[in-house]
């Protein structure tokens, strides 16, 4: 198995070869084209008859068309190169992310199978808890990829209901707790929302779970994560639109202001604060933004390096017609 450094070197070599081919193609086409253009210009300038002018114009026209074709071909090849690179990185990242829980599941399962822990009830229970926990992470990763695929192909079917989000929030919190090692995370849930929201339960669960798992990845040893759902604009005498706000906050590494506009792009990953990009395929926040838009909502981020992050999803309250 290749080491991560060796894999990166191989990928860099492939990218350099493809980039070199694009540059060579561009130079090989553009140099003759520029020379032909120069000949056409000289023909027009130095020519004495109408035939020379026509020949010069035709030469310049043909060379201009060749330049346009070369530029288009270069752009298309560059885009294809970028797409291929993104696909390769995506497969590598997903494979790496899936391998981690699978390795843990196999190790603990083999330990139980060999009977090493026979008679040790406490360690047996701990091993089974770890297997279940890693299975939850594995399921969340697979759901993320399938959700993104459905969203990208516009095949995500919504099963809409109009009701308060309190019960769903508790379900998500319970599932997230099953993914956490005991005592590792200070996880707080605050749910005071009572207003109904027209929503797809799977879609909102995906949004909240992606934000929570992101918060987990980008926090350090002392992890503090909050999930809060509140109502806004409910005071009498105000003109504020009634909204339900889902907020996920953490005490992690934070996000530099220059990256706020890019973090919701598919496959984009910010620095983990530990000398490289965080694990994952870079789909979590892209799914959050897509689902927020599908639910007629918006997602906002407040974050600075070293000061943690707060993601807030603003969802409109269901109308009377939607409640029925």
C-alpha cells in the first residue's frame, strides 16, 4: 500500500504531465497562428492591389478562428483535467474515510471472535459499543455520499410534513451521541422552538448531522458542541418574519474569513489546524446549503481562526395553508 506522501507525489506527477500536454498543445497551435497573423498584416500593409488585401484579410480571419479554437480546446482540456482531479481526490478521500471505521469494526469483531475477552463482561461491552459507534459513523458517511448524488442529479424526493422540529432534533441528538465515545464531547442540546416548519425529515436530519459531524472533526481534545433550535420574530408588534433557526456551534479551529465563501462548494475542505486538510470528501456543507435552499431557507456562518464556528440555518415558518 502506498504511503500518503507517495500517493500525493504520483498525483502531482500525473497533473504535471497533463498540464504540460495542455501547454505544449497551446504553444504548438498559437505560435504558427501568430506568425500567420503577422504575414496577413504585412500582406495588407505592403500589398498594392485588392487581391493582396483580400488575401491578408482571409489570412487574418483563418488565424483568428484557429486562435479561438485553440483557446476553447485549452479551456475544455483544463476543465477535464480539473474534473478528473476532483474525481480522483473524491474517491481517495471517501476510501480513506470509510477505511477508518471498517478497520475498527474488524479489529474489535476479530477480538471477540477469538474469545480473548471471554469472561470479561466490561471489556466485551466496550468492544460492542465501539463496533456500534463505528457502524453509526460508517452509515453517516454512506448516507452523505448517496444524498449528494441524489441532490446533484436532482433526484432527491421530498416527503414534506408541517410540524415543530423539537422531536426531530432530539432524534438527531440521540443518533449523534451514539457516534461519540463516552465522555469525549461536551454536547449540549437546546430546543425551544414550537413553530411548525414544512420539511422533509430525512433532509433536515442530514443537515443537522452533517453540521454536527463537521463540528466534531474540527474540534481538538476538549470538544464542546451545541445544537440549538429557536424561534425568531415571534414578538408581538414587530415586522420580523417568523423563522425557525437551527444553530450548531463548536470550539474548534475556526475558519478564516477568506474561506467563508468557499466552504459550501462541493469537495472543498478547510485546513484542520493540524498541518493539513481534515478528513472527508468535502460534501457535508455542500449538502447543508442544498438542503437549506430546498427548504426555502438560508445557511450562515460565523467563524474566525482559533475561535470556533457557528452555523445557522434559517427556515421559514409554515403558512396556514401548509399546516393543513
